[in-house]
C-alpha cells in the first residue's frame, strides 16, 4: 500500500491507533481534543509501535452532535500540523466522509482516507480519492450515524456487504484508484447479533482480493454482550481482535495499541 510514498507492507498485520479529537466519542470523547492532549496521546501510541494513526473529528456514534465542515476542518488541520511537525515519520489516516475535508487534510500532510460511508454520503469523495491517489478505506454502512440503526434489514448480511463492496470497488477502479482497504463496518447499520454473524463469515469478504480492516475496539457489540462498560471492554476487544487476525484481517483499528501488538506477536 502506497501512502504518499510511504510503503506499508500488509504481508504482516498492522495496527492503526485511534486519535479522536472530538468531545463526544463513545469511549474517549474529550480526552484528546486539544493539541497538547492529542500530542501526548499520539506519543503514547507511537511508543507502543502504532503503524498508522487514525484522526477523527466527527463522532459517528448514534445521537452524536452534528459537526459542520468548518468545525471538522478546525479540529483536524491544527492537529495534523502539530503531529507532522513533531512526529514527521507518523502515517496519518483521516476519518471523514467529506471530500473537501479529506482533500484539505491530505494536502496538509495526511496519507490515507478512512470513509465510514464508503462513498455514500458525499458523491465527490471517490473523485477526490482518485485525484489525490491515496489509500482509501471503504467501509460498509447504511444511512447516516443518526439513521443507521433503523436500517438493519438484510436479505443475507455477508452477501449484501459483498454486493455493496463490489459496486463501490468497481466505481473506484474506473476512476483509477489503486489502494483500497475494506472495512465491514461492525456496529454500523447492524444489530448486535448481526455483528457476530458477519464476524463469523468474515472469510467471505476475501473474495475481492483486498486488504481488510477490523474495527471492533471497545464497541457495543462487546460491552453490551458481556454486560460491561466501554472502559471495561479491553479483554473482549483482545479476544475479538485475535479472531479477526485468524480470519485474515490485515489492519486492526484500536484504542489500545500495545495490546493489539501483543496479540499479533503471539499469533506469528
């Protein structure tokens, strides 16, 4: 995977550390939404050997406050500048569904676009990715973060996710996009049980021959199932990350980089 000249070898699993610069994310909202706090968190993630940092300024949890494009710009661009200045070797992914935000962040020094909507919430996103020629994380979701949990009726969940991926991949390839990573979107437009049904059939997503990213860190599919809080969901996250790796996932998106790295080391 070529991230603006930075080659990322996915023959061995990589870890993407989460940097939420929002006041209201489900687990760490408000902890890293100043430059100093974000830099301290980034330093810890890099010390734990994070391969990629995923910066997000728009909480996608159900019921989260809407964030205007101007506010998203205002949260992300100063953080990107600070990180690239202090940690110039860091590889940055931008968690946004807006093409203009993605373009501005890549021009400011980021390397990867991580779109929770898989191109469905901004019709200009695919053209922007093609223009920028950066890796694109294509996630499966229906609707918006506010409506997605009412859109969980599927004919066959794994098959429907694959059909969505096939259509979006074809559109991206037609525009000349080279590096595409698939994210099945655990927790997005899926019931708790559907998340596990999809996890159990994850091998079916390899039909596209593309890298798969697994993002289950401390999500409600863990803490609701075992009756704990997000703060207490690390053990469950480790278990499911282990399962993801056995099913061929190449990137783990996590809050806890050290734990994920240890799982990968133990499975070598």
